[in-house]
C-alpha cells in the first residue's frame, strides 16, 4: 500500500479531529515538523527520500516517531513532492508579495501544510493549527506565524479551486529532458500521470487471472496483477505469507521475460538486490547467481527469496571486477541509473537527480555492460535494462555497445514476449516504457514505470 493511501486509512478525519491543540507537545506536531525538515533535505540538499525515511537508518527526527506518525510523514511528503508545482502556485496566489528568498524553512512549512489541505484526507484545522504552532516554535519563522495562519485558512476555504488545477510539478531541467526525448505531447502525458498515485503490481507464481480474482485486482497483459485501493497492509493479503507473489512493477518484470527458455541454465543477475528479477529467473527454472555490491542489500535479497521459497547463489562483489569460474549461459544487467522512470513511486527523484549525475550514470552503465558481455559464453544472451526515462542511459548505451563490439549482436524483442504490448517496442527492437503507457479508463489502474531493455547475443 502506498504511503498516501495508508494515511487516508490510518488518519481519518474522525481520528485526527480528536487531536488536542493545547500545550506545546501537541499530538501530530512532531510528525509535521519532521515532514518539514525532510522536505528541506530533499529540495535543498538533494537527499534521497528513501534514505531519509528508512525504518532502520533514517533521519534521526524520523526515527524518533512511532509507526503511525512515520506513515503520516511519508504520506505528507509524497503528496507535497508529487504536487509541488500546484502547491507552489496555490501558495503564491494566497500571498500579497513573494516570500523572502532566504525564507526556505517557511516555504517548506507552508508546502507541508498545503499538501495536507489539498491532497490528504486530514482535517484542515489540524494542518493549519499545527503549522502555526510549528512556525511559532521556529525562530526563523516566528514573525511569519500570522501570515501562515491567514494563508492556510484561506487555502482551506478555497481548496476546491486548487486541488485539481494542472501544473508542472517537476524542475525545469526534468521537463525539458522529457520534451527532448519524447516530444511535447508524450512528455505532457508523462507529467500528468506523474502527479497521480500509482497502483501496486504483483508478480505471481500461479495463474494471474486466478490471483487477480482472489485479490480483487486486474490481470495485466504482461502477466502481472494490479491492485488499487488496497485495504490493510500488503503483508496481510492472501498469498503473502505463503510466498505466492511479490511486489514488482509490471515494467520491471519485462527484462527477465526476454531470455526465453532458461530451464536448467546458469543465469546471473548482476545487480540483483532486492531480488524481484532474481525471483523471476528462479521461477523460470534457471540456476541463478545473484550478485550485488552491498552486503546489506544481499541480506534483504536472501530474506525475500526465503519467503518466496526460491534459492540462488549469492555473491557480494564489485561487478566491474567480477570474474566467474565459468561463463554463464545468460546474464541480466539491470544497471544502476537515475531511476527517473519510477517518478510516480519516488516523487523525490526529479529533485534529487541532475543532468550531470545522469551523464555519470550513463558512463557507468556503459562500463558495466562492457564487462557483463564478457561473462557469458559464445551464443549466450545478455539483457541490459534500467528504470531511467533518459535515452542516454538506455538507447544510447545499447547502440554504443553494438557499434564498438563486433562480438555482440542485437536480438530484437517481439511483442509476444511482453504480453503483446507492441507499442513498447522501438523500431530497433528495444523495449521502452514510460509512466504514460498502459493506459486504463480508471486512472487508479493506469500507467507503469519507465523502463528500458535491450537484448544481445554474444556471437564468439
């Protein structure tokens, strides 16, 4: 379940309206203060939201909260980042003159409160009063407390005007990169769906249609099962404890489908954690070697495989220097990337990445792919993929490999291999998905992550 949906369930109006507004230690205040601090870390310091809200090693202010308040913080930040442009426009209309340039803490406080008023099913009174209390408790914002009160109360009264207003919710560099790669119309569709909360996709061991009916979801053409409006925790759903399915966006499930029959073959998942693709390869009957640089990530992968009743050889190693004792029949390189294709699930990504970082990641991917092709036997298959929307991290890297390595040939993907989704196959035979693909009349069931995949064969 997404953080926003969890908050809508766990922090109903009936519950939140019982919050006391007397005294300094008000219920919910610490969560709002934490959300404000973490929003600042994302926007100003370009810090990953996943790291800040990690339940084991997150930001100290976040770690001090109980589970209920942590859920609320994640919900607020998801709404604030996913709708940042719309919130900024709404606040600008509420004030007589622009805020001082150095009033960054004040801006974050207003965004946190506005996200609650406009996009979360929480009492407006709680958002307003706790924001005013937080302003009064911060020496930087104390002199603006009356303005905070006036702006947010007016926003509460007029929120129907702003909640569904179209806006660009990403930095200008990110919008420009989408337009350059996909054209104005497709870029607009990507940005529009970026502001909408995504569904949850599952990869299932059994018949997708049977599991869709059992879980009240939708069987997708790719074989995934899509769930929306989930009630309760995912771990409480049928089949979780038995290891019958795992969470994996349908786009992320496509690369592992491109190997054909791998029963009994030696296949390496070269950047394996957290293990979704490793599980797919094991389910397909391969003898899998799962490699990752991080011991902690491999620990998580092993735990995931144990729940799913799969086995794999796990190797902690730097891929760039990894040399197996024997070449593999096939390798999957789901390479480190900017993750811009996962913007719906990770709305901090446009604010924590940059064109410069994307260029560095593209160079790293090319280096890793060059090494990956040496790990397969002649006649073996290499699948290269990542979850970036930027062609420099996908199409360009693939084309460069073909141009510089005569031992490698492209094996074009055909629609039947990916559920008949011919629109996702480029003229060259690559797979390219975007958040605007796989539309559905029900917005809650629409879209998919942005992904790239290419398949090669080593000739000699």
